[in-house]
C-alpha cells in the first residue's frame, strides 16, 4: 500500500478492531446508523466512534484520508447506496 499520511494512519488504527466488530454481520446490509450503533457499543471503539466512518473502509467509495484498505480487498464495507452498506466477508 502507499505511504500513509497522518489522517490515514489515524483511520487505519481502527481497522482491525472495526473488522472484528463487523465480522458477525458479514453479508448483511446495514444502514450507516446501524453501523455507528455497533461501533458505539464496542468497548475498544466507542470513545472514537465519531471518527469511524464506513466510507473510510469501503471497497467502492472513499473519502480523503480514508483507511488504506479502501478500494482494496481488505475493505470492510461495500457501498450499496447513500447510507447503506454491505458488510463484506472479510
């Protein structure tokens, strides 16, 4: 993967914990609100929940400063439509 900028490093630090939190939902379509609720209920992620966005960990949509998993096979989500994501089998 490319050299990581500061924001990408910050987002990347959540990747493995987010992946673990989302694993039970693999194959499900979830609204952003539902994903945020899962994140907020996860002990290791809840304090940083406001900074964790599905689109930062998405295979087919991304933001500036996204996790380096975005647009790659490591991505956790696939955007179905605005506010709706498929949790990938990761």
